[in-house]
């Protein structure tokens, strides 16, 4: 494991990214699995950074979901909306607006490593 960690560090990659790159390089050399399109360690790092960004947004949205549950519980039990309702609505709106740029960054990072994602129509 120390050797793998050192090899990854020497290429400026996290261990998981290095293992993925190494596996893809090996498979390309052997011609395994048809066309492998993973290229460049920095591209893989960009994918991982973007993934972590999405996970952060997901965590924040889960927390906001808890706040929304509190608002709904209060409204259901009292018949009135609590004063915090507008704050929660604003938090939801801000985070939802963050999702599209993060997804766009993920598509760019995937394209940088040669992965093409078919876009779904809305």
C-alpha cells in the first residue's frame, strides 16, 4: 500500500484516481474492453473534485430537507407558517441554483477524461 501511495503521490493523484488511471492504461495496452477513453490524471482529479462538490450539495440539501420538515410540522400542528419559512425557502432556492453549475462542471470534467454523457431532454 505504501508503494501505491508513493506512486500516486509522485503523479499528483489520489490513490483511487491513480489506481483507475493505471488500470485503464494497462487495459489500453492489452486492448481489453474495446475503446477506453479515460485520459489524463488531472482530468480524473477534476471528476473527483466535482463529485465531492456534488456530495457537499447533497449533504446541504438533506439538512435543508430537515428544516423543511420542521416548517411542515409546525404548519400542520398550528395552522400557521413559522417565521423561518422564508429563510428556508431562500436556502432551498440558493442550493437548487447551485446544482446546474456543479453538474455542468462534472460534464466538463468527464469530457476532459474522454467520457461522453448523453444529455437527457427535460
